[in-house]
C-alpha cells in the first residue's frame, strides 16, 4: 500500500490549523484568579502536611510503645 506523502502533509497542516483555532477559544484565567487559586493550593498543602506530620508522630510513638 503506497503512502501518499502529499495527503500526510495536508493532514498535518490541517490538524495544526485546527489546534490553533481551538487554542484561540481557551478562556485563560486572569492574574488575580491564578494567584487566588495558587494561594488556596499552598494553604491546603500546608494543612495536609501538618496533619500527616502529626499522624506520623502519633503512630511512630504508638509503634515504639508496642515494640518496646
């Protein structure tokens, strides 16, 4: 089955044209929204990290008490 190089190139060009058209439709967040979302993520990460640290310390002590 012969490969038609012209059809392949046309398909690639059409694909990238469609990608460019779709990229123009993207509603990018504003700077303020991006900063607010980042702050929320950082706060949640800190809270979860603290919680996991406390649970780890408690479980470590429990294991030490059981094994000693």
